[in-house]
C-alpha cells in the first residue's frame, strides 16, 4: 500500500495546577480558540475545545505524524504562555503536570461533542475529580489515588 492513512480521534483532558478555578467566562472563549489554533498548527483537526473553570477538554482528529504526547505538550505550553500574556492577573498560571487521553470511536463522536458543549451545566453537579475518575473507570484504567492528582 503506497499511502499511509489514519483516522484517529482522541479526547484529551487536562486541568489547571491544583485545579485552581481561574478559567472564568472571560478567559475561556479566547483560550479555546487559541488551543484549537495550536491543534491546527500541528496538522491535526480540532473538533471541539471546551471545559470549565479548572480544566479543558479537547476532541481532536490527530495526524498520523503527531503523537498524543506532543500534541498535549504543544497545547499546554503554548496556551499557558498565551494566558500569562493576555491576562496579567494570571502571570503565574500553570497547567497540572499530567493529562488524560482517551480514544474515541467515530460512532461516539457526536456524544463527545455534546458532552464538551455542556460542560458548564455538567459541572453544576459533578466535580472535575469525579468526572476524571469516571473516565478512568469507563476506559478500564487502573490508577493509584495517591498519584492521579499530582
């Protein structure tokens, strides 16, 4: 086969350092647009970027030449710099060290996009920690509670 083809959908989740709820309604729209731009610059497709005051969700189709780790590194590094320059009160902003990355079936993509679109509503009743634990359980990922929140 002379071509290399792929259709890889990924759901990435990462939080602010110590889950600091600093991503208010004024910051989020510009931040999401900026992150989507970072994804596109990597040759990937940002299908949706959203989240709440202490975390971000990204649904993306990743290029066959980009690793998930590199994509997350670029998104977090660039957006952290953007936040610090655009919002002077957040000059010490940091993302949490880790992240979650989950594969998504094409058949479940619409549900994921709806889920990301309704984050504000969703988090009226569920914390980020509860949400993240549910993702880990859903994807059969075993974790040590002592380390999952570092």
